[in-house]
C-alpha cells in the first residue's frame, strides 16, 4: 500500500480548498500513471486500465465502485471490452482535492490485485 492510499478522505463541499500546484506535484509522485486532464475548465485525474475481456473489466469497475461507496466519493467509470477508464475529481468544488489522489492510489491497489493486462 502507498502512504497516500492509507490516508483518510475528508468531507468535501463546494467551498473546500482545491489542491495547490505543490500538493498536486507531491501527490502525483505516488500515482505516476495517472494523467491530469482538463474538461470544461475542471481539472481531473484519469487513467485507463486494460483487461483480457469484458468480464474482468466489469469486475474491476465494480471493485472501484465499492471503494467509492465506502467514502461517498464517486468517479466517472467508462467500462468497455477489455478496458476501464477511471476519472476522479471533486464534483461539488469543480476541481481536484486530496480525496481524488487518495482514491486514485486506492484504485491502483485494486488494479494490482486484479488481472490487469500489462
């Protein structure tokens, strides 16, 4: 487990402080395969995971859904044959929060236990 994934998520509202540039740089070191993208002016974390078939992709999607439900913070999940794209961002505050990085790290841990195609 990474130190980031072991941290606790905190309640996040529309006026919560967004991640600063220095925090983003620090936290990204723990999740190097995630990309920061911008959609409609909103920074988001995104990564695609490849699988051997749809069943494995769907199982992974459900596991990511379980970690999201545990903390009440939900990603966008696009499940396709052999591929799942996960996008984390804090919807209410329209940007990135530490919670997004924590959950990206937890998503990586789920992937490390699943049959992700290398």
